C-alpha cells in the first residue's frame, strides 16, 4: 500500500538546508516515527522483516524528497529547500491494517532531516492513500529513488550495475523472486520473466550513507524512465516494495 505524505517546512525552527546525501537521515526520521508510535512494529521492521534462510527482507521503501524549488551548495554538500511544501511517498508490504496504521502513525508528526552541520524540520500536513496498481503486462514507470543492483566481484567487493549491463534484468528478477518466495512461503510457480526497456538516459546517483562519519559507505543507483514486462504478481511486488536492493534505505521506488 502506497501513501503520499505532504510535508510543511518549518524554516524558523532549523532552517532550510539539509545534506545532499539525506537518505540516511530521512530513513532515521521514518524509523523514529515508527518507534514513537508502535514499538512492536518498529522492532519487527528493524530486526526481522520477513526471514528466509537467515536473510531478512524489509518490504517497504520510500521516495526521494520531491522539492519543487531548491538550490545546491556543492562545496558544503547542502540541498537548500526553497519550497515550503515537500512531498514524500512511502510504500509498504504487507498490508496488515496498513492504511489506518500509517495514517495514525504520521498524523501531525514532526519529521527532522539533519546531520552534524544543518537540517530542516517538517510537519506532516496531509496523508493520502494512493490508488492500487492497475496491472498491464507491460507498464511504464519512472524512478522516484535510484534503483540499486549489485554483484559481488572476485575481490569480494560490490560492483554496482548500470541498466545497460546485460546482467541488470536478471538482477531485478532475482530480487523480485526472492521477495515472492518470502511473502508467499513458496517459490514462484509461473514462468518468471523480466524485460526492461529504457525510455530515458540513466543518471547515476552515488549516495553516501552516514556521510562524514567513520561508518560512511557509498551506494550507487540509477534514475531513469522505463517500460517493464513482468508477471502480475511480481509487478505488484515491484510497485509496492521497490525494484532492486536497499528499499528500506530509500532506493528503488518507482511511480
């Protein structure tokens, strides 16, 4: 189930500048909202999610902040929010009373996105439930946050694949089949397939997680528009929980 959250900036509280690499602070703010409102759900999200063969799947994702008017200070690595209204999309699986839960969770909540240098505070102004996916065999989407697909190389490091890589489609399909298996408790019984057609030039996004700290890591994803052909069950999982990896860190949301 997908939600559109309208945020009202409160510049008098903290200002208008957030880190360019804001995915981790935004993730922390969302998790904090979960924790304040429902400690049991927060613990499930953090520690369990779905489990299979020792792997944990957190089947939720969120978009980049959609800021109509902004500036960038490259030297200080700041995103300057000039708009007073900002939009955020959140999508979750499963749908365990999800609508009432999320609406109650975020109603009138304060969300802060900040690091050691600067930040901004928002109040949740409106929460809208988005219409469910109307399935067609092939559908056109655009990324609302970068899609990340990676493979471990012979040196043990991660190679982040570009959409032009011949292994990219297989990486998308493998992730969706793994989620299906976890959700349904059984392997996908149909004929799995994934056909991806790029409709725009992919733009690379190198995201620094925990930027400026000893625990900093870097994740590369790509933003683009595309047409994709998937079985219905896998298309719905892609729409509700994202494509690729690291959905709970704000990667892979499509719209």
